[in-house]
């Protein structure tokens, strides 16, 4: 058995190593990109598209779930802005209304929606949007806003999307997303 393939492999590896060393510029770090400390501008902003936790955060999700069992779902999201102080998307909002009667359950209603994310925070060197608002017109043509904040509830161990100060958009029956630091126990006014 000939050792020619082995020798050719060693020569090829040496040539590639030499070429890579020759391409290096003086003053540049030899650390791989993952080992460099992240700068605030270089770290992408993400959002939790699922109900709970720090893992699974993504950029520009197509669907955002804020809870389980009848919670509103924003889907078919098309993002116009991302990574700045505010992120904006348009899409569809599914709201599940209780269905009374002998066949109880949830009756979905779908509305065009605008989703706004803001309030960039950092957790373990990862940037994320902390507040979110769904703005839509209800069946009567009244502009409504569902507002959420991503945080750990008292007694909890993982963050989740929690409703904050629901009401009509524009602040007439509910303040804006920027107002107030915590959750409320109000019923969603949709």
C-alpha cells in the first residue's frame, strides 16, 4: 500500500495553513469571532415567540404566542423594522372568544394587526425586546391595543409574556406601553 495519498494530504494541509497565515493582517485578533466579547451594537435583538423562558428567542418571528388556552396569537407577521429601539410588523391576530352553550369552547376571530416591540433589555449578554403591543380594530371599528411585558412574575422562575394595562389604543381607556412597571389583574378589554 502506497503512502502517496497521505503525503499529498499533509502537503495540502501545510499549503492551506501557509495561505491562511499569509492572508492575516497585522493588528487583527486571531481569536475566532465567537470568542470575542460582544459589543452592544453587534449583538442582535431577539424576542420570545413562545409562551415562556429565555431559550428559543429569535429575530423576526412569523408567529408570537403570549400564552396557552385561548390567549391571543399574532401570526403571518411581516417585519418592516427590526433591531432599532422599536420593531414593527403587520399580520393577523387570532383572538379566542368563549363560546357559551351546550358545546362550550373557544370561537376564534381574526383581525388585521400591527405588532410593536420596544424597550430593549439585556439578559446574559443577549438583547431582547421586553414590551409588545398588538393594535387592531375590533368588530365595531374601535381601535384596540393588547399590551404585554416579558418578565418573571412574583414567585415564578422563568419570564413570560404578561398582560399590562389593556384598553383602547391611544391611551383613552388605557395608558401607553411605557406607563407602569408591572402586571395588572384587569380582565383583557377586547
